[in-house]
């Protein structure tokens, strides 16, 4: 009887021991990030802009940053004629539907903080994260000015940027012509 019990318990013990061994080995690769590292990686900017860093920029300063940082190399000198997506809306009659202006982030974004966040995270291509906060504010101001969202003399900073009323704030929806599996940046070969 004793050997029968041992025989019946053996598979259970093997199952329990095997699962513990499957989770047990460590390979000494990597480490748990510190709280400080997690905060440094968490660069998301919400619509309220609470996470925006100190800094400021004007459209005039943004035009200089656009030229100096080589933005024209991808987006063209005017923001309309490069191999990368257009940055300036197409001409349309006043009051026309924003969907007819083209795929323009500074117009389609529901919040100005989205424009700042995208530039901060993703530009310049292959040198992401190299722009200073002042340069990102300036480029954001420049693009919003070019698209008639803010006046030429408006400076943007952590307080004023979230207050910008975007033309598509109430009608925001995903791009109607994008489908799963399609590239997210039209014009790029990948």
C-alpha cells in the first residue's frame, strides 16, 4: 500500500517540482531598473501638459531650429516638398473641413501637446532625443504658426502650450484611410 501511494504521489511531485525549476533559473542578464531610471524613461506628455519640462520657443526661433537641425532634409525647405510627411496644410478655403487639409500632425492632433510629444520623441529621424526642450517648443510653435493655429508672435512654454486650441480637437478620429498592416509613415520605404 505504501509503495502504491508513493507511486501515485510521484507524478504530482514531479509536476510541482518541474514547474518550480522552470521558473527558477536566472542567467544574470539585466537588472531591475531604479525608480529614477523609470522616471527618466517615462516621457509621455498628456493633454494637460503636466509633464512638460521648463523651456520656451517662438515661431521665429523654430524657423531657425528647422534650418539648423536639418529638418528640411526630410520635410523640404517649406515643409511641403520633402520625402517625409508634409508639415503644412494644403491650401483650402476658410472654414473647410480639416480632413481635406492633408495628413498634417499640427492640424490633425487633438492637442498641441501631442505635437510637442511627437517632435520630442521622434525627431530628428535616427537622432531622436537630441533636441533640447527649447528647440522642441520652438519647432512646435513654428509648425503651429505655419498651419495658422497660433499667431507669429506667440511664445509657447509649459503653461501656454496646453492652452492652444487645436482646429480638430472636437472632431479627432484616426486617419480614415489607414488600415492595419499599412505603414504608419507614408513615404518611408519601411
